[in-house]
């Protein structure tokens, strides 16, 4: 495990702590989405770590609650920054080697 993975694990741990303490606000959701966007440019491991953020989000709000469709749409906020950064890299990126 390298230094880049430690930062990703720290972001996930802080996100989990916010969920556990029921201290998850819209600002923290947007902050997490922005950091996911930033870290995707920095390290591609975010693409493989995204399901953990989504599972944490679904477990926090409960899978069997009536508002699940709304929470799934809210959970897409985790996916959109990674998709945007991947498209930017694909469109404007050049060959590395």
C-alpha cells in the first residue's frame, strides 16, 4: 500500500465516520464528490473504490426505506465526478508511452 492509497482510505474513513455519527450534510456530500473528482485525476484507484462509497451510502439510509429511489439518485453524486474526470482524461489525454 502506497501513500496514494492511504489518502483514499482516509477519505473513505472520514466519510464513514460522518455517516456513523449522522453528521452527513449536503456540504459534506459535495465536498466528498469534489475530492473524488480531484483524486481521480491523481490516482485511478478511485474507480475501484467507488462501490464502497455507494454501499456505505445505501447502508446509511437503509435499503428497505420508502425513499430509496431518491437516495439512489443522491448516491449518483459519487459517480458523476468520477465519470466527468474520466471523460476529461479520455478526451484531452495523450498517450503516456
